[in-house]
C-alpha cells in the first residue's frame, strides 16, 4: 500500500483495492446482502401477491429491503479490520481521508452491484410498473450514494463494539431516516408516472443529503479513526 507521501487518489485506490481483494476471496458481505435482499423479496412477493400493490407500498417495500440488506453487510469494511487485527497497519500506511474514501467507494461498488441484481428481481416479483425505469435508476443511484456515505462512518464508530450488528442498525436508522423518506417519496412518484420535474424537490434533497453526509464524514472520520 502506498505510504502517506503518495497522492490521495493512489492511497484511496490502494484501500479500495485491498478491500476488494479480501471481499473477492471471502464474498461475505456480498453474499449476506444478496441473500437477505433476494430472500425478503421472494417471501414478500409470494405473501402479498405480484399485483394490486399501490405505489407507496411498493416504494416503501423496496427501500426497506435495501436498508436492511445494507445493514447486513456494509459494516464489514471496518469490522473485518478489527477481527483481522490489521487496523494498526492501516493507520500507519494511510491517512484517515484515504481510508474513509477507500471504504466508501468499496461500499458504493458493493451496493451498486447488489442493486443491479435486486432491482430487476423486485420489478419481476412485484409486477411494479417499469415505464419510468431510467428515472427510478436515477433515484436508486442517489439513494445508494447517500446510504454508503452515512453507513461508512457509522461502521467505523461501531467496529470496536461487542454487539456490532444490532448497534449498526440502531445508529444508522436515525441518520438515514430523512434519506429513506426522500427515497420513498421519490420512488412513489416515479412508479406513479412522474417526470423528473415532478420529483425535483426529492432529487435536490437527495443530492444535498449525500453532499452533507460525505463532507461531514470526511471532517469527523479522522477523530473516529484515531480513537
């Protein structure tokens, strides 16, 4: 891994590629998120049926599944460092900004890949209207960025806790509550046939949320990481 004198981009890529190599060997986070999402979708669709669900229920269902699927695996970026005893080596070889960005981009890549699998299954299992699929994908991308921005810093906070999984969800939900409301509202309007102008307020809110969370996380992460 590049030392601290290397550029921020190379250090960030080094952290990202390290986590990617570890994940490709174990596939723990990928399998946990994917299995939770697919299993939940299958159970819900067979229980409620494939048609007749309103747009608010469909959008709430989708983002509830995405939230809890994220809780199943995104914390692993820091928990894995603690369990493997590599935290000290990472602190010595990379500065906090590079560590946060590397972990953030890893979570972003992981959740994007999972979403590319879960989203088509969601539309197939629930028979949700797919007329505005490109607009739905735009909302999904902004939602993924917001989810990863918030959960990456929370994962660093809870990594040393004894009850990591439960604490991760408990701490993440209050931070993500506003994001989830925006996502559900935006997805509901998209499923009802709204154009991009019809969800302009939600888009602005999602962009602002992601920007604030990333900026705040970069400012606070060094204090969390040095504890």
